[in-house]
């Protein structure tokens, strides 16, 4: 090799490496915050991923000119365009998702697309704007030009030995083998352009093995009929059920921003009849488990067969000769939720399908429609002989947190937009309460205000609600307002005490049944026994176990399990490569920063794990994480 040729070949090697190096530098700049926390092994994985990217790029540049020679210009150009588009799409998708959520795409995204295709399309549509198309087109054009330039120069300047091609192929295969074998759970340490094809490969591999989750659909209900006659109560009950509403973002619960001006006023106006519970917890952070459990009183940890047969709120209303209604902003075609909630159907119901309304905020509709229809219905019940038991199920606080300009008080990050949605929720609540007042029904209506779960904003690296059980996703508001005459006739001492202790969404149905006189009814003891919740009007053990799960026989999830007992919040997290456990002191450490788990004794650890053993699905999750775990003698089924 002559000196000049030698220099030229070194120069072209540097040029070939320019693209992968540029991508690695850009990746480093975008993900600097995460990369600062990388361990040695994570840096090794990252390095391997860069080697893999370099090998692929080098082979591409070597093979494409041959394509030009053998297949002609048109095929060559189409191939270059397709490759450029794919690379730019993978990079923009990976980095875009990291910028939005703090994570690169993983296997869960593919499972989500498969299990909730309609939802995925809506989220994609809501997230993609004109700028994304511009980036994609301009990026593809630049990359086409770059690849073409490289290929041309390669064919005229440098004809390396076949051995260098083989060496690159060998190096690339080695990097690929290492990635497939040793990097499970290290997905976030990869350059997106390498990571995304790898997870697609893993997904296809799982598909062949048959271990990918199957599409989710709630099984058909087989409801028990309540045969016992319940005397007709003299009051109405209205449950305002919110979506993804997290407790500490309400000014009613001390948030520094005035997100709930109406609720603050409402609470101040009726200090003896408005009860806000300070330690309410959700029993699941997915709507699909949380809402059916609220409407049946059967916990997400209990077998799905019990939830299928348990009477719904409407059946209780019928037995008490009340008229029921359910007005919802949620899309009832979602994973069988609608069939579940309407078997049997309430006396009156409304959802977006009745008027073919467009989707707004995920799959739901604009709450203004729902509240309008609910208001008309409540007005129509003004002189009705039968009292009502109704649910207004809103969706205002769901991702992507869009609101009308009227509510746009705060701007910036997602959590600012989320606060705007709470301000909107407050208006919906005010309108419903004012309707009851205007039509003379307020002083005969018990009102409950609740939420199916909370919402996370990167407090522990997670967003939305499904992906973790940290405090931000399980703490919910729960308020009860009582009419004057009703309050005067009742012993409210326990209700007052319970404001300070741990309560759960599973207490909502028993509380409603207690209000309408059905909770203490002896022939109904069998139904009562099936429920894990308790009426908020009764004495509740402050140290009872509140169990939280996103997994049952229908709903797969890798999130893990959680419990709240007394002052402690326990979590088993199984989404990583090995199980992780956390324990936080609820009052001393509400932000959940100081994990006490390493400091407690093995006996205590065993008792936290054992709480889940009486429930088959949770028990199998616990035993999968700890194969030697045996049932503790002190495990209580409640
Ligand atoms: Zn929800």
C-alpha cells in the first residue's frame, strides 16, 4: 500500500465513523441527565450498543454500492431512501419519547400497541404534530444525501480487503450476541437506533414462543340478583367519580395553587357536613381494575370470578327501589369496560357513543357534554317519586391534560397543564352541585367525590399512572357531603375519626350502601362478607391492610404489588431485571425518598410479603419473586 493510499484509507475510515459518532454525541447530549447515573455495566452496554451501530453503518456503506452496480439506479435510490427514513424515524421516535416521558421505547410499548390498538392510535394521533413531519422529511433528505455521498466515495476511493468486511461482521455479531444475552433490563442504556430494532426482535421472539400478552378483554358478567327487599331510603346518592385525580394537587388538600376554589368554598361553608378524608388510597392504578372494583366493592386482588358475579351499584339501587343512572365521559368500548358496567344496565345512562362524539383526552369525550347531559337528567328527576343513586364519571384529568383557554392558568410542564385540568374538574363539580341546589334536591342528596387513582410526573422516574405504585399514583381525594337532616339523624363520630386514618376506594360502595340503609341488613350479610371495604360511618381498624395491584387473571402487568398498613407503604416492584422492594413512612416521608426496606428485620419483611398470599394471582406474583416464600401463620385474608 502506498503512503498516499494509506492516508486516504485512514481518512475514509474516520469519515465512515462520523455518522455513528455524531449520533452517540447527540444521544449523550439529549440523555445527559440519565447517563450521569449510569453504572459501569451500563456504560459497557452503551459502548457495545455504539459498536453495534458502527458495524451496521460500515456494512451498509460497503454493501449499498454493490446494489447500485447490480440492481440499477432506481432500486439503489429507493433502498437508500427507505433506509434513511427508517433510521430518522427510529431516532426521532426514541428521542421524542425520551424527551416526553424520560424513557426510551421498550417491550411494554409493543404490548400496549397490541393490547390497546385503538388507544395507541389515539395517543399517537394526539402526540404527533406538523413539526414531527418536518423533522422526518428534512432528516430523511439529509441522511439520503449523506449515505449517497459515502457510497460514491467508497466506490472510488477505498477498496478495503475482504478481511475488513469479515472483521466488522464478526465484531458486529459479537456485539449483537452480547446485547441479546446480557442486557435484559438494560434497554435504557442503548442508542435508540439500535435499541428499537432489538426490542422488535425480542417481541417477535416472544411471539413465536407464545409468551407475549394476549389482547385484554373483561369477561362477561354473570351477576347475582339481590333478592332481599331493602326499604326505600328518603335520600339520593350522587357519586362524582374522577379519572387520574391525585390528592395533593387539589388546593382542598393543601396544594399551594388554587386548583379547587369551589371545593374549598364548599368545605368552608359546611364544616360539620363536608368530610374530606386525608389518607384515601386507590386499590389499583389502572382504570380497568379500579372502576369495576369501586362499582362492585370487590377488590382487584380478589379473583375476577367474584367481581363478575358481585352485584353492581345499579342492582343495589334497584333492590332499594331507587332509580340509577350512569353518565360517563369514558369510551365504553375500551377492553370490555362498558359491557361490565352495564350488565345489568342502570335505569338511565349516557356515554359518547350515544351522540357519536369525537375523542378528547385519550379515548374519552369532553366532560362538558357529560356534565350537560347529567345536569338535564338530574333536573328531570326533580319531582320524581323514587330517589336516585347516580354516578357521573369524568375524564378531565387524563393525559394529555388539554383544557379550554378558560382553565389555562398555569403553563410549562405536564404537571402545570394537569393543574389546569383540576381547575376544570372543580367547575364541573360546582355545576353539578348548583344543579342539585337549584332544583331543590341538594338537601336530600348524599354526595361522594372520588378518583380511580392518582397520576405521576417523574417524581420517581415514572409518568402517568399504570407504571408504578408510588404515592403519587395511589393517593386519591375522597370527600363526603351530607344533607342536614340526614347528618342530624346519624352518628357521625366514626366518619369524623376516619378522616385521619387510612381508607380505600373499596370503602365507597359500603359507605353508599350504609347511606341507603342496606349495609347492616342481615339477609345481605353474604354480599357484605365478599367485600374487603368498610362503611366510612363505622369504626375502621387504622392498621388494616390496604392492598394494591394492577394484575388479575385478565389484566397482565409487570408493575408488582403494593400495600398500605398503618404508617407504612410497601412496594414490590417487578418491572426491572430483578425484584426490588421499598418501604416508606407515610407521614415522615410523604415524598417517598427514604427507603426503609434495607433496615427492617427478616420477620418484618416476611410479614409484608405474606399479606398477599391469601389471593391466588398476587400470591403467584410474590412467589415468582421469592420462590422460597411460604404462607406465614399470621397472614390474614383481610
Ligand atoms: Zn383511570
